[in-house]
């Protein structure tokens, strides 16, 4: 049952909303979006996608999403966002675990919560997880610790996306030392994915943003690109690579394409011809239904957005699921292992049943429900380091659909 809490900014008169997709669990999680044309219907769609992510992971958390209809570049942005977060104080203290989304940054949300005396936009986790304030703060503090060029908090979503893409490549019989990746988007999500690919020494041959595409078949210098200010356009980050229009990315061959640059990142016309065998989608609604179907019909393996973009949810399981407080690198390692297990399960199921990865992921989510008294610590994909590789939760069998029996 969906629940919508409405808000109206007393100064700018812009509407805001908090949408709970379900009311089954003690905790609900989702990001805060700021966009001039934001509607409650958009947030309902996004909240439902958050529920899918939690259910696929097998954790006891419902999906939610909040946001305010204001231009994030507007002159009163900071004040509008602060008033909205303060309005949600009661929900933040009891049930809603807030993250960032388009138009907001996690650091600023945390700062607003601290200034308002809430403590953290994720303080609801402490109550739902039944841990002390000291333990909660110790684990949340890990998100501010640098791991390579970015902090753990900055890395987690893109780290999961990159490892979802690499798991798909491995499942398809490719050696990571020989894999080439084309990366669409170099904002928060794309840069974090790039950091993970750099750690794995994977060759990224093309990166694009709104300003153009940088290309080097030998592999772009990601280490240097990640040291340069994020506001710099991709075509100007390096001196040597070839520079082309951003659309050129979809004409270039690669083993894997990672979509980390917003909604509808690939048009149906591009999906009909893009010369890649694997596409991993990280941004919410990064592929339209039409574009995804065109890719699937061509035999392209598509990791859907609610799997490639699952990193925020999975990282909370990696952070709060273990009995002992992990260190930042352990969180990333656990997150990578979770993505290998999850994507492996999904792709094995898709192969065995002859259906899309999306269909299998939806079946896993449909068969799951709230589990246990605590939201985190129940995912079957967070295997211990002592467990043998390949010990996965079984894909829930589903009766064949009419399409499968034809």
C-alpha cells in the first residue's frame, strides 16, 4: 500500500513529497531528489523501483523516495532543501532512511540533518537495526573515509555498478584482463564506477558526458581523470585522447557498456545498432522499455537498472549487516562479492529458462518479503569470506510463462 506525505514550501510555494511504496517493514529507504518538474507520480515510480532493489537483495527494507519541485540551480536552493528536510524530521527519526538523488548530495543532506538536531538522514537505521548510537555513528563514519580517489560514501553506488558489469562479462566467458569498457556518464556514479574499474585494471576505452566523448583504444588514463575537478568536461580531462561528439559512444565497439549518465541514456535507434554484447544500467530509468527490448531482441545481455543501480541499498547491507564493524575496504569487497553472487544468480537463471535477466530479477523480488526483526543482516548474497565461491541463494523457480512455452 502506497503512502504519500505532501509538503508545500512556505516561501517558494513549491510542492514536495515523501512516497512510501510499501508499509510492510520497520524501515524504508530511498533518495531525495530536487527537480523543477518533479511530481508525486515520478516519486511513486522511483519508490517502487527501490522496493524492487531491497526485495532482490533479500533485506527487510521497503522502498521510498522523496523530493521537492524546485530547480537545483535556483537561488534559494539551499534554503528550500533545508526546510524540506526539517519538515521530514519525524519520518527520518522513525522510519525513513534518506539518501541522495538527482539534484542533491549526501554530504549536504547530512549537514542539514546535523544542523537541525536530527543527527543524520539515516538515523532511522539505528532504531530499526537496534544498535547503540555509538555503533551507528562508527559505521556511518566509514562513509567519509577515502578509499583511493573517493570516499567510501562516494564510491559505493558506482562500485556496485562496475562489479555488476564485470560479473556479467565474467559470466559470458570473458577474461577481465581482456575486457574493454565504454562508460557513459562521468558524474558521481560514473566516476565511482571508473574508480572500481581502475582497481581491477580493466581497460576503459571511451568515456562520455554531456559535452562529448574521450576515446583511446589503448585505455584512458582513469587515474589522472579522477584527480581532476568533476566540473571539468570529459573532452578536456586529458590531452592525448581523441575527442568526438557524445553520441559517438554508441558507434564504438566494446565488450561492455556501462550507462551511468541519467534517464533514457540510449535511444531506441542507438539500441538497434550499438556494437556491444553487454549493457549494464546504473541510473534509474537509464533505458526505456523500448530500448531495452530492442537490445534483448538482438541478443545483448542487459543488466537492468534496479540491479546495476542497487549499490546504495547493497552497501547498507555490507555496512550494517556484519556483526562487527567492518573497515571501508571490507565494505567495498563485500559489495563487490554481493554483486558477483547476485548477478551470477540472475544470469544463470536467465540462461536456464531462456528469458531476460530482468525477468529473473523480477521473479526473485516477487518471491521475497520482509525478513527478520532487523532490516540488515539477512541478505543471502552477503556471503562470508570463509564461504566457498559460488554458494548462492537459489533462484526461485517460477512456472513458465506463456511466452516461454511457445
